[in-house]
C-alpha cells in the first residue's frame, strides 16, 4: 500500500510539474533583466515598464478584452435561450437539427469555422453593405458563434438537473412564466451562467485562428500580436504580459469559485430549512 501511495504521489508530482513547470519558468524569467529569455542576469521589473509603454500590445489587449466581454455576454444570452428550448420544450419538430447546429462548433475545426464566417461576412457585405469590412464587430460575432455552443452545453446540463417542481409551484401560485424565469430559474442556474460566461470569455481571449480569418486592418487581437512577435523570437515583454494574464486569470477563477461555493452553501441551507 505504501509503495502504491508513493507511486501515485510521484505520478501526481510529475503531472503537475509537466503542466505548470513551463508557466512557472515563464513567470520567473519575466523578472529577468537580460534580453535573452533563457539566460538569467538579475532581478528587475524592466520588461514590465517597457510592456506598459508598448502601444501596440496595450491597444490589442484592450481590444481583446472588449471583444471577449461582448462575445461572452452574447454567448451566454443566446446559449441560455437555446438551453431552455432544448430542456423545457420537449421533442419538437427539428429538435435534432437544432441541437446539431448548436453543438457543431464544439467538434468543427477552427479553420473551417473561420473560413465559413469569412465567406459569410463577405457575402453579407456585398448584399447588405454590412458589416463594412472586417473588424471588431465581425470578430465578436464569430466568437459569439463559438462561445454559444459551450455556454449551451453548460446551462443545459444545469437546467436538466434542476427540480422543475419549484417552477411549477410558482406558476400554481399565480406567477407569470417570465417572472418565474427571472426570479426563480435564473438565480438557481446562476453558477452555470457564470461558468458559461467565463468559458466563453476565455475562448474569445485565447482565439487566434478564427480571429485571423475575420479580422481586418486596425483590429489585431492580443493573440495575433503575440503570435507574430514570437515568430521573430520570444521577447521578455511577452513573458511579462503572460505573467499578468496568468495572475488575472487566477484571481478570476478564485472569485468565481468563491461565488459558486457560496451559492451552493445557500442552496444547501435552503434545502435544510425546507426539510425542517
């Protein structure tokens, strides 16, 4: 038993080192004064200062954050509506086709999605004169299409596990369907909404392939800037930028986890009070 425990501990340690060792190395070398990212000279915040003076990176980061926030919100709204339709409306005509179209981006290569959306935007511009060129709007629409599939799966899973008797009781007491949805259903599935939003936000912020197809001049996202920079050699500024992103993502995960844990505790407390 002891040998088995040591083996499991060693396997766990190797796995964590394999996953997080490169990230830790990146963070450490972001404080390196040397321009060579693999040669340590001395501790310094030099590259953080140069990073915040790099207008190209700052503007692309701000653009990526705006697109990610807009696309995540749109993906959660549309994904929630799709999930409600799939869970609450039973077996309607065309359900299989609708479900397949919603989940298609989950398994379709990003190259195919990007090319299809590019052709769509070009055709729309020829027929309707909208959108005018490729930019922030087209990237946001593309990311909504991608994030909606993930948000639908997350919200649908939570809705299918939800006790429908709570909604039925509210309807029996005279509440209108829209009021039941806003005051009862949404608060119950709020952890799933938060998870879907964060997932869609992360996918948008991380996307390179689709954005490369549907972007145009003046709409370069942060992953595109990083990719073009790395092709010419890794700059210490990229290490500093990656460190900031890792810290912000970690803080976001901790906050989301705390909110989810608090919501779960509140639900368990309500169930205990209802049982008493």
